């Protein structure tokens, strides 16, 4: 009875994360600077692209990588706001709150962002916290909103902000202060949907306080006002009209229930007759209509309503009482034979459903559970809403009610996110395997190059060159010590010396006559000139030889250095080792993450399956109660019919 319209309003809150992205990506930007018309950092473009594709995890990953690489440039605090919106879309309200507080400051003015952007950041954070029933934190964040600025920049959000403030005034006060609530109510547009939600919740609060008459008056006035607005509302505003129509249907149903609880069947009957037969609450309205009609003694009308319900698919667990109710009404209408058949049919149905539930519980696995869920999909995979929750419909009535619960939705979304992360880690593992193969290929190529290099070095005969250099160095050193003029002679001088030696040999073989004497005297002059020349050129020749030795020393030193460098590179590939170490570190990190992920998956599966198992157990207990009641009614009616037939037989005799 006391369902809050705040729960009805959840469908409006599906825009929270999307709106967060809007305010971050298309907000006025810096207070003192115009907003950039195009993305100035490619990484920020990737973040926005991934978010718009519904890939929040990839967007958060891009932001984390960018943060490690020095942050996104050229967009100020907007990337941080995008991250906050992504965290909100994952339901990570604490982390988003810490980020917003760190970014904007406790007073909400610690950033160069415009007041409109700061306002919306605090508003959406407060709204999500309110929907999570964390009213203290919700109030703290909503109080940071500048109402005047919000009213000017976003009139629609301003109305919702007033509604949330009024609801928090009711929720947080031990005794709600009518003046505080009235202060917010007076600022609301009386024709706004949020004013109607607040009125509905006021009626529910009055009912909870035991003031049923006040709740009736409040709901009646709310219905009257919405009926008047329905005639004046433009047709092009279909979404808001549909939402207001749903609230009107809910208000009528709630009003009828209050009448029924007070035994005012006529008024309940009239309220239920106004409900749409195809509206969102049509099944519940038909059942309540049947109860009201039965309370009036209009069993035929009650039976008609139950028959309409019976012709529909009894999808929700609460609708399983309809077959029993049909038998009950037939019995009250003094149609025992039909009632007996109805109870027998109901008992058989309950027995069959109970057996199905028992089998379902026995064979309950994650695969069997997923097989009973129909996920909405697009080209990129399973579709999610703005909160990252899966868009899914049950193919089994036993799951319809539990699927609608927040805990099941969160557990299912958590499991989906963990599987998405598992797929991401699998891709990462594949990439690491590719890198490992690349390193192995590189190592093979390096080994081949080392082999070719060693062969080339061997062909250079480096050891022989080194020995020859050492020998030449030693010869020069010894010649310097001896001051050997002949050792340092030039090539021309050595050739001239050889020619002189051949002349000396020729003269020695000639007869000792006058001509020979002249030739020998000429030879001696030539030999003396030669000896003088090599002595005179000794310094120059020695310097030339030493210079060549120094050049050779330099060349040999460079040769040895290059050879040592090559040997070092061949012996130790630091780059390969560095890459191998990084790859090993990433593989270790990946293994740790996968281990943690498996534990998280196991825990998430356990929570999800435990909730489903508990729900199936409760449904079985409920069905067992209906089955037992149907069997008892069946036995009672069978006995009654037997006694009636016995009396008729005795009368005939």
C-alpha cells in the first residue's frame, strides 16, 4: 500500500549518468574561458567515444591510462567530471563523491568550472545517493547546490531538486516538520510532475501515521488536479503525459485500497472502475476490483474480473492466487459443481507449478538461470541502461518478481561487469601472448645476427692484426733505443741502399785497375753521401714512423673498443631483458587479477544464486499454501455435493 512515488520516479533517474556526461562534455566550460569546440587531446576523444558507445569500463581505463601518462591536456577539470559520471553509472557513489569533493572543494567552489556545471555535479551525486537511500550524504550534496543558479540554468532540475529536498525533510526528521516541507512545496510549480509525486508521498505518509481520512482527501485532491491537467496538456508532450497518467492510475489504485481496508466497498468499486483495463496496474486493479465487488456482494462482477485475469498470462507470483479466488467466488455464488472443478483445476495447477519450482531449485545453475532470462541485445552485445544494468526480461513467471528487486538487479549487473572484465583480461592475455611471441621471434633473429657477426669477426683475423701491431710497436721501440738510422729509412732510401749494395758487389768482382779505382772512389763518395743523408733524415723519418704508430695505436684501440662493444651486445641484450621483465611483470599482474576476478565471480555467482534460490523457496511455500487450500476446498465441496446427492437420492426413494 505504501509504495513510494520515489520508486515510480526511478525511470526518470535513468538519465542521471547520461546527463552527467552531457553536463561534462557540453557544459559552458571554464568560468573565464570559452569551451573548446573540438577535442584537444585525442585520449579525451576516445574516452567520450567509448562512453557514448556504452563502454564505460573502456572509458574508465582510458582515463586511468591518461592519468598515468600525465593527464589529459586542454580540457581542464572536465575529464575528472567525466570520470565522476562514469563512476556514478557504475553505482560507485562513494568514489564519485570523493572525486567531486576533491575536484570542486567542500564548498563546491574549488574549481574553475562554471557554477552551472558545479551545480549539476552536486545535484546528480545527491540524487543517486537519495535513490540508494543514503539520505544523510544525499542531503549534504544537495545542500551544496545553488538553488538560484539552478533555477536559472535548469528549471526542470530545479523542480526535482525541490522535490528531493522536501522528501529528505520527511525522511531525516524523527517528526516531519510541516513548515519545512511546506517551504519546498510552495516553491514547486503546482502543475509539475514533482509536485504531484510529493503530494502522493504525503498521502502515503499520512496513511502510515494512521490518518486514513487525511490520506483519502489528499489522494482525491491529487486525482482531481491531474484529471484537470490531463485535458489541458498538449499532445506533443507524450512522455510526460504518460508518466502523469501512470501516477494517476497508481493514485486511484492506492485510494481504492484504502477504501477496501476501511470496508468502504462502494467507493473502492467506483475508484477501480476508472482504472484503465490496459494500464500498467490493470492486473492489480482487476484483482482489487474483484475484492471490492465481492465485498459489495456483487459476486458476478467479481467473477467477471477474475475470469478476465484468468484469461491472461499469470506471470507474476502474486497472480497465482487468481485460480483459487475463482473457485472461492463460484462457491460463494452457490455453484458448487463449478467451484469444485475450479478448485480441482487450481490444485492441479499449483501442484504442477510446485513440481516445476522443485525441479528448478534442484537443477538451479548459473547456466539454467541465464537460459530463463531474455537479454536485450544490439550489435555490440547485451544492452544496459544508464546505470550499467542489463535490460532483461524473464521467460519464467518464477523470476519476474525477483528480477524486479534492486538486489537482484545489482547482483546481475555485477556479474555482467565481472564477465566483461574477464573478457577484457582474456584479450589482455592474448595480447601478452602475442608480445611473448614477438620477443621469441626477436630473440631468434638476434641469435642469427650474432652468428653472422661472429663469422664476420673471425674472417677479420683480429688476433693476427693485434699480434702484428704489437710486433711493429716492439720493433719501433727497440730501434729508438738503438737509434737505428737504417730502421727508420724511407722506402726510397731503402731502395737506394739496396742499389748501393749491388754496386759494391759489382765493384768487388772487377779487376783492380785504374778505372776500377775511379769507380770505387766514386762509390765511396756516394756511400758517404748516403750515410750523411740517412743521419740527416733520421729525425724526420723517426717522427714519421712514430706518427704512423700513433695512428695505428688509435685505430687498433678503436677496433678493440668496437669489438668489445659488439661482444658486449652479443653477450647481454639489455633491451630484450627489459622487455622480457616488463612482460613477466604484466603476466604476474594479470595472473593476480585473474585470481582475484575468479574469487569475485565465485562470490557474485553465490550471491545471485542464493537470492534466486531463496525466492524460489518462498514461491514454493506460497504455492503449497494455495495448493493445500485448494485441496481442502475441493474436499469440502466434494463432501457437500455428496451429501446433497445423498439427500436427493433419499428424497426420490
